[in-house]
């Protein structure tokens, strides 16, 4: 997820449950990617959700922030809803990462 996140960054996440709200475009999600072409498991990853899977497929379309490196839906297809483990709420460490996700209140108004 460079340049947004780097290895070792500490994030506050909200784990998803069957009753969690649908993901919104732009959300950073913690997810399990499908195994590689040789069958080896890929590490748990953070990717940016761009929306529901296209063409009526189930799941979510995710992309990386660095188009020159990494794996995303362009290479593995849509990510199943069960493989989206959590959403990122805030970056906690290092200090350059201190940020939080702003949530919309019901009714469509921004807080603040």
C-alpha cells in the first residue's frame, strides 16, 4: 500500500461480522488474498476497496496504491466477502501515519 502505508505501520481496525455494513469505495480493508499460482498462501494484505465486483460477480474489487508492485483484483479477480477480514479505522504508528477515517452520519452530513 505504499505510499499510503509501509511495512510495520500500526493500524486500528474494525473486524467485520455478518451484520457489518457494505464496504464503501475508498475504504482500506484488511483481507485474505487467494493463493498464488503455485498454490502458496499469500500474506494478509491491506488494499483499497474500489467497489462491488463488476458484472454481477459476488465480492469486492480491490486495488493497490502502488501500481508498480503488489497484487490486487486486476491480477486475482474479485475478493470474496468472507475474505474481507476488517476495515482500517485509523493509522496509529509511526507519527507520520496518524490519521483517522471520517465516517458519514446517517442523513449524509459530514461530521464537524
